[in-house]
C-alpha cells in the first residue's frame, strides 16, 4: 500500500502543478483582455471628447502654460497689493468654510442614521435595510454640482443651495462608510442592553456608538476636507463663497489676475491647513483606538 501511495504521489503533484499553471495562464489571459478593453475604451473616449471639444487637444496643448504664466506675471507685478487682496477676499473664504462645516455636520448626522438603519443586526426595521441602502446609493451617486444647479434654479444663487447639495452627497457617502464600520461592531453589548429592556436608540447610543465613534469622527474629518474643495467648486455655478469670487476674477481676464492669484493663495493655504489639522486628529483617533 505504501508503494502504491508513493508511486501515485508524483502524478498527483504533476496534476496539481498543471492545474495551478492553467489557472495562472487563465488569470493572465483575463487580465490582459481587461487591460486591452480598458485601453480601447480610454482611446475611444478620448477621441470622442476631442472631436466634440471646441478646439483640438493636441493643437492647444502648447498653450497649456499661457494662462498660469499670465496670472503669475501680473500677480508678481502687483505683489504689493496681494496682502490687501487677501484681506478683501477673506470673508468669502469664511463663507466657504462655513458652507463646508455646516454641510459636513448635517451630512454626518444623516449618514449616521442611514448607517445604523441600513446595517444588518443593528437596523430597527430589518426589512427596510435595502431601502435605506439604496437611498444612500442615490444620494452619493448624484454629483454635488448637479444638485446645486437644481437648487439654484429653485432657491436662487447663494450659499444655501451649496450647503444642501454638499450635505446630501455627504450623507450618502458617509452612510456607506459608517455602515461598513458598524458591521464590524461587537453585538454583545447590544444584546445585553436588549435583555434589560433598552430601546433601539438606547442600544445604539450606549452599545454601538462608543465602539464606532473614533472611526466615524475620522471619516467625518476626512469628508470635511473634501467638502471645502467642493464648496469652492460650487461657487463657479453661483453658489457663493470663494469660488464665486474666483470665477468673477478669472472671467474678467487681464487686469484682475492679481485678484485670482490672491484667491488661489487663500484657497490653497486653507486646504493645506485643514488637511494637516484633520490628518493629525485622525491619526490620534486611530492610534487611540488601536491602543
């Protein structure tokens, strides 16, 4: 019997090796096909976009540095006026930060409820879990600028449409990330609270939130960074803030490029500042959770 098993061992090893090599070749083939399809789609998409563009991409490529050069040259000539221009547009920067902060707060609260109501084992109405998940999908699938354009048509220009648009998108995005964190929460405290007759809100507040709070706050801070950029971008469609002032300065052309440079400096410095601050706090939260 030992001889039979020993004699059959090389055949089994060879068959395993042949099967493994066949799987590797199949995987390489599928990977190559996927890469080829991606390259074809990218080239075809570029050609379609280039044909529909007002000017050819390759014909205008050599002019890509003309606008930044004009802005920098004019800003350097009027560099003595930059401090006063930065002070002039500082209130618009405060408005942009306020839009981002309020929308992040509202979106985080909405994402909190969507995550708890859409997580298995925690949902108050388990049959409605797919509904809450689809709502979160829809809220984060629609870009902020689309929501803002609709709200500007209804409410008029200003910071309110931008705040609502960013809050809706933030609630959908954070709802997804919060739900993934909540799925890994320990259910033993929840079950213990349920055995004492605690309500659903008490179980979530005392049994779940203490576990997931560091990750929730970390994701909310990360989203706050993103929302600062989003609020500045939405200003280009009339949603107020620093982006609105930047659009006006850029649309005016030469003569106000120094104002555009001052706004760029404000926006860049703000993004870098909040990125560093939020990164430091997020690192503290994750390190504290690990300990």
